[in-house]
């Protein structure tokens, strides 16, 4: 589904893995829609969720809170959550600036994030 500023999608590239892709801006105009998509992620029972932020151009504080909620949900349920945001991605700046990057496992690309299933210590790291 696409809004005027951002879009969200879910794919399952292999069993037990869900990729939640975010494209464009996530701001007050579409944060409710972002929450609806995040709820779909919460309802999944896979062991690895990747939130691909590589095409995200802006994240509001509302969306940062959504990500924190997903992180807590995954931790509570023993699931792995990995964010994709290269060092040059626009999405990485708010995570680093707010200090939230230390709470997430961040991969530089989707391939690295997908290899994190079951072990986040080798392919990805905390920033």
C-alpha cells in the first residue's frame, strides 16, 4: 500500500523470515498506516524479522516508537529483529542521533540481515 509520501510492504523470502520494507518518508501523515503494517509484523510467528530501511528518506519520532515497540515484542517472544540501514542511509541518522541505534541490530544490507537468522553476532552488529 502506498501513501503520498511513503510505502510499506511485507514479503517472506523463506520460511520463518519476514521482510518489512519501508520506502520514502514516514511522518505524521502516514504513521497510522505504518502502525498497521507493524501490527502485521507482530502477528507473524517467524523467527527473524528484517525491517529494510534502505529506501526510507525520513522517519518521524512516531515511527521510531513503532520500531522500539517491534523490538520489545521480538525480544519478549524470543524472535530476532534486524534493521537494514547502511552507514549512508538517511534512515540511519535518526537512529544514531537519538542514541536508539544501540538498541537495535543493524545490518548494512538485506543479504547481511537475512544471514542473521539465529545468530546476529557474525553478520551484523549494534551501532
